């Protein structure tokens, strides 16, 4: 039976079971054993989302059999969502990869893992010798444990000497990164989850928190239950489970959110409800380039600028965004925009804004981040309990590994490659000559795959990510990876469309089968011990890299011992953070606590940054100190609304939005092997508005053809499903490797962050 049939069989052998979102404090398996006290319970952060719930995992005879929320975790206080409860079953899919495989005469055959690692090292060495350092690359993940991302960066940037290091977080939070940098000068979230316990208003900018950050959302609901005046505002392009729990949902036309944010700022200024003193003391106004394009062409390059302007210039700029004008652009009523402005500026209201992919996956993603900051900065509601903009990360270690270790082409651990001081420090800690580390970034993710297409990149090592499901405009990049003379190494735990195109497959030890650390959305680092033995010859991603580095001769730099490499790496890595702005907990502290938020200074976690009451790095002379920028100010940016690269027309009359459902994790490789989750949502489908279906003669459950300029698939239509798109829009989740919606999505991106826009392109839908 091939994988496709296997997944289908799994889905249909039993009746569909609806997965429930929250079971407070229940464990999923084997209560009997728990009562008998036979289980050993150990802590670990959840394998799945960026909330980073603390779990207790019950093991019995070498197998993980039970899960419950850790009551001592300040993140979830004993709660857990359906993915967390069933998470350990992701370890036990029937087709877990246990042996390395190598492609011989076109077919993948099993080989001993040492032979596969030898081949990876030989190919890497040969490719560098033949085509140069910049012809080899590593593409990793926000699901990399921190030490794994660290050794990847050390091998490629430090030893080999190429900045060809990227991670799937480019597709996920790079607009948040560039948003933070342009407004605050530092890529770091300022608030923490405790904000929820002090806020009165929650504004969600197009994120579906009820399904994607469920435990955090339950904390919001809990806050509202105890304080009936608390308001949850859902700004979105479609109705979701989040909408059904919100006080108000305001639906806007795709891509027009910048206009809404600007209108809120216009209204705050018109009603004189901005914080004059805060602005005088802490804000600078800046104007950047406009009409910046969409990155669709090859060899794309772009540089922004920051022209100093003043408050009056800003006021004038906002005149294009009166609520009446913006109603026409966005579809949100002028009165509703005024209401939103009044919530943000209300003297007695604490406001937290949350966002995730609606804002970041946007061809103006950086600007969208900027304009949400603008609102909070205008009213001075930032960096204090219950007041703040909160950029959510999606993956369990997007913040920990990608942001903090810096596994993107332009980054170093807490530094950037373009800064000489940062390169010097890295070279010293890594024991390599400083000249080894190139001072210019090379390829961001989309460009890296375009370079693979062109042949500029010939070797790519892919770890903990499944790009042959999750890249936009997929066919183009799959064809690139399949080209002759390209060598692709894939480390994974299951067979996937990405292992299908591999020349070498390395089986990985997953999550609690090895020791590791993740860092969640609120700067909390969480450690877990190895609780189980990995299957077959599987080894951790980090140790795979170390083995290859040692084979390449970097024995001095990769001195680690197998029994304690995680501890050795942590001790080395924390040397990068040795100042009050970034100090991290020690290995021993991490082992002891259910997570520690950095900066961790003199035994204290930092809860609110830039606020001198809480942040040891802020100057005690002032209440706030935005020390990331040389002028110690946060920058309000003049960012206009600009149209998207592709909009519906006569031929392609509908907007396509893509995203997720609570039961599945991204490409589904793990959650489709958890029976209860797979059965709940066995295959992808397309949500459509009943009127759009009617006008095309399409009935509920019927299969249709959906087509964009880049590709087409046949898929079942669901009317009145859990998410309800408005007329003129359809939605498809991307978890199903048999229904690859990314064949249709567009590879346009934000020219500043290079993050693609998976949330909108134009499609046509026809009966088949
Ligand atoms: N169950 C589950 N949870 C997950 C994940 C998972 O795969 N499964 N993945 C995790 C990861 S890595 C991530 S990144 C997050 C994603 O979390 P979310 O961003 O919350 O989820 P998505 O489904 O990607 O986003 C869908 C939403 O985008 C909004 N949107 C569409 N167009 C626009 C627009 O033009 N502007 C704005 N502002 N919004 C728009 C729509 O309102 C839509 O509901 O989830 C994390 N949590
Ligand atoms: N259409 C569309 N596409 C999207 C998005 C969207 O909203 N719409 N969102 C984008 C975003 S925000 C994200 S974050 C990406 C996510 O995209 P991916 O990272 O490509 O998706 P995952 O399914 O999380 O892939 C993780 C892979 O790692 C494997 N794995 C699990 N544990 C381990 C381990 O310990 N070691 C190794 N080596 N492998 C392991 C899993 O089996 C899986 O194949 O998708 C992006 N693509
Ligand atoms: S909310 Fe996220 S971290 Fe928490 S249990 Fe669910 S998937 Fe895991
Ligand atoms: Mo993501």
C-alpha cells in the first residue's frame, strides 16, 4: 500500500469523530496505570504550537502512554488542547522512518546510518570544492530544537563560510522580525502572556486564535468570564471559531487592513486622544519608500530608507484615511472604525493586540506590523501589564531557535552578519577565523529555492520542515529540487513529499526521544530531558549535523560528546547573550524550572521590556526606554495602503485564502498519524459561500476544480462548515499532501521581510 492509500485507509476505517478543543486537566490514556502509580511523569514543552504549553508525559516500559497539562507551568496552568493531549501518538505512526536511505539508480534503498552520513559529508565537501561555498545550503525550521539550529548555523556560517542558512520561519514570522527591527531596533517581543490577565480589550488582527493558539485563547475567555466588560474584537476576512466567541467581528476585504489601522490612528488624532507626553518623550516619525513591488522577479533586491519627518507630516499623511474613505477601501463601516479607535484610546481600557499569519503573510507584512505598533505608540499603551502589541509566533521554537539563534541568512546568534562586532564575537566563540563569516546575507527562503532552480545552489540539507507541501507556487520549486545535478538531503521522521524527492533520507529522533530546548512566543525557554529511545537508527537533527561536521574535519569546533552535547552547546551558546538585554538562564536553571523568560538577570525573569520598572536593561531615569534604536525612541512609520499583486478579475473571480484547522499541524505528517485527529478531519476541503456555490450550480460535498494562474486541484466543497468565508472568497487548509493547495498559491512576498503571502491570490472554481 502506498502512503496515499495508507492515509486514506486510516481516515475511513472508523466513523468521523469530532475533536473537542479543550479538556481541562484530563489525560488521554491509561488512567488505570496512573492510579496504580506505575507511570513515570516528566515535564516537556508541547511539540506543537508557539503557545508552548508545559506538559507532563507519562511513560511506561519505554513508551509514552499519557499526557496531561503541567499545573506548574505558568503558560497553561494545567490546560492543554487536543493536539497536546494526543501529541505522543505522533511518535508511533506505523511508517516511522527508522533507517537511513540513499538513492541508488533512481530508487531509495536502506543503508546503515553511518554510510548515509559519510555520503552527506562527501557530497558536501565535493560540492564546495567544485562549485564554491555558496552552492551549498541548509533549510531548517522553527521546530528545530535550539541546540540543533545553533550547530547548523555554526557549521554553515562559521566553518564552511556561507550565509546559506534559512528556516521555514521565513514563511511564518519574518515580517514580525522586520516589523520589530524597523519600529524598535530589536527583534524581540516586549510583553508576555500575563498581559492577558490585565487587559480589558483584545483586538485580533486576522488570527484564528481559538484554533491556532487555543490555550492562550482560553485564557482570554477566562479573563472575560470573570470581567464581563472585557471585549474581544475579531478583525478578519472570514468567520471562524474565533469569531463565534468574539464580542464583535469586523470583516474587511483581503489585504486592506493597513487602511483600517491608519484610520484608527487618524481618528485617535482627530479626537485628540493620543498621549502627547509619551509621543514627545519616546517617539520619532519616519517615512520609507513607497510602491515597493512584490518580489516576483528573480534576483530581487530592495533596500528601505528611513526619512525623518514630524508629527504634522504624519497627521497630513493620515488625511487619506478618514473612516469614510476607509470604509470604501475595506468594507468596514466608518462607525465601527470610530468604535475601534475609541477602544484603543479609552482612558480606562487596557488593550492588547494579537496577530499571526493574516498580518505577516502579506506583501506589506512589515508595514502591517509597523501600523499596529503605531496605534499602541500613539496612545502610549505599550510595555506595561495589560497594554501592548503582541506578535504571536506559530511554531514551538520560532522565537527560540530562529529569532534567538538567528538561523536566517542575515543573522548570527543575537546579531547580524553585517555587523563586524557580531561577526568577531561569533568567530571567537566558534573558534574560526573572523574572515570565514561572510559579511553579506545571501538567499532568503524563496530566493534559495529559486537559486536551486537556476543551479546556483546544488546541495540542500532540509531538516524538520516539509517544503514540498508548504512552499508557495509549489510546482516551480518541486521541479527545481528534482533537477539533475541537485543533491537533496532530508532529515524527517516520516515519509513525506519532501523525502520523495531526496537523494539521502536521515531518520530523526523526535522531540522527547532526545534532549532539547524550545523558546515560545513570550521569550520563555523550556528544556526537556530525553524520555524515550528513538526508533531504529534515528538520531537527533543536531547530532546528525555534528557527525557530518566532524567528518568534514571540524573536530576542534565540534568537540561535543554524545552523552552531553546539549549541555555543552547550551553553555557555549549562552556566551552570545552575556549582557542584561539578552541574558539567558543557565542549563541547571532550565532543567529545574518549567521554563524561564529572558532576559534572566539576577534570578529574575523580565516580563515587560523597555519599561524601567520591569526591564533591567532600560535606563532607570525614564519610565520607558526604547534602547533598541540609537535615539532611544520607537519609530512611528508612515505606511500607505497599497494594492496586492493579484486580485480577482473576470477570469479568476474569487479570492483564495489558505490556512489551518485545530486538529492538524501544517503538512499533516504528524497529526495525520494520530488516529483521533486524522479521523476528525481526514482530508482537505474548500469552504465556499452558499451564494457563490449556487450561482455555479455547486452543491454541498460536491467535487470541484479550483484553479489559479499557477495550478489547479480537484477538491470537495463544504458549505456552512466551521469557517464561513464571505461571498467572493474561498478557503482551503494546507495539511493534506494529497490535495496540495500550494500548487495554486503565489510566490509574491513582502519586499522587506521576504515573507510570502499565502493568504490571497485569485482563483476560479468550476464543477467537474
Ligand atoms: N492547530 C494548529 N495550530 C497552529 C498551527 C497548525 O498548523 N495547526 N500552526 C502554527 C503556526 S506555525 C502558525 S504561523 C499559526 C497561524 O495562526 P493564524 O494566523 O491564526 O492562522 P491561519 O489559519 O494561518 O490564518 C488564517 C486567517 O488569516 C486571516 N487573513 C486572511 N487575509 C488577511 C489579510 O489580508 N489581513 C489580515 N490581517 N488577516 C487576513 C483570516 O482572517 C484567517 O482566518 O498557527 C500556529 N498554530
Ligand atoms: N498554503 C499555505 N502554506 C503555508 C502556510 C499557510 O498559511 N498557507 N503557512 C506557512 C507557515 S506559517 C509555516 S510555519 C510553514 C510550515 O511548514 P513546514 O515546516 O514545511 O511544515 P511541517 O508539517 O511543520 O513540517 C515539519 C516536518 O518535520 C517533520 N518532523 C517532525 N519532528 C521532526 C524532528 O524532530 N526532526 C526532523 N528532522 N523532522 C521532524 C515532520 O514530519 C514534517 O515533515 O508552512 C507555510 N506554508
Ligand atoms: S495550545 Fe499549542 S502548545 Fe498548547 S497544547 Fe495546544 S498545540 Fe500544544
Ligand atoms: Mo508558521
